[in-house]
């Protein structure tokens, strides 16, 4: 018989073998296999046990599933109820440790440190401060930074230049010919030639 891994298949085959044994081996006195001898009733009993065990497991799974669902639904409210009861008991019998013990409540007691423990803790804190270079406020205030050779460059602000419009009298410089004022004829002194007067004004005296 081949190995059957599926449990449902095992149960189905056991049921079929029960039916086959009843039909074909019912009149046989002994059936010999696997080094043993079995009656048809013994064969049927063992096969039925396979069916019964699987049915019991399936029923237990169904029951367990239902109970787990009930626990999931009811337990939150029950936890809240129990927590309120614990609070009530602590408030009522908080100064009576023996009564709290009867309820399964054991108050935490803080052990007083010994002199040796305190000294060891103090030494450990001091060693930790040294290792971490930890300083108190006064020591920190006494430490100042030392800066040398610092050049201070003043920052100047450039004032904006405001341009003023040209005066209407100045106007734009014309690129054309500039008209010069016309001078009229100059009256020369008596006995002097007009041409001589103009020449004297333009030519330096070569004396």
C-alpha cells in the first residue's frame, strides 16, 4: 500500500477498505499480511479507528475555532473588568500587604542601596565624566575660544548715483555748423584803416 499524505484521503480509503473487507473477506477466518494474522473483525476495527481519530480531530478543530472566536470577542471586556478590580483592591488594601498577597498582588519594594553600593556608584559616575570629558556649568563658562590674526574688513555701502535731466537752456549739442554771432563793422579811430584794426586784433605785434 502506497503512503498517503493527505489525511482526508486516508479516511476515505479506510472507509472503502471497511466496505471491501465486509464484502470480500467476511467469510475468511484469518488474513495474513505484514507478518501478522488478522480476522476480518480486527481489520475492520483498525480501519474504523482511522476514521474515528480523524473525525475526532476535525470536531476538536471546529470546537477550538469556535472557542477561540468566543475568547477573542469576550476577552477585551473581561480584561477591562479585571483591571478595574485590581485597581479597587489596591486602593482598598494598599496599606495591607498581606491582604494584597491573598489577591495575588505583590507590591514592588525598592531595596535600599548599601554604603558600598553608593560609593561604587559615585566612583563610576566620576570615571564616566572623566572619560566623556563632561564639564559642569562653571567649568564650561571658564573656557573661551582663542583667535589670533583676524583681519577686520569694513563693509562699505555704495550710494546710488542719481542723474539729473539736462537744463532746457543747454539742450543737446548739435552736430551741424555752429552759428557764431555776427559783429558789425567796427568804427576805427580817426585816421586808421578798418583793415588795420582787424589785423591788429588777430596778428601779434612783432616788435
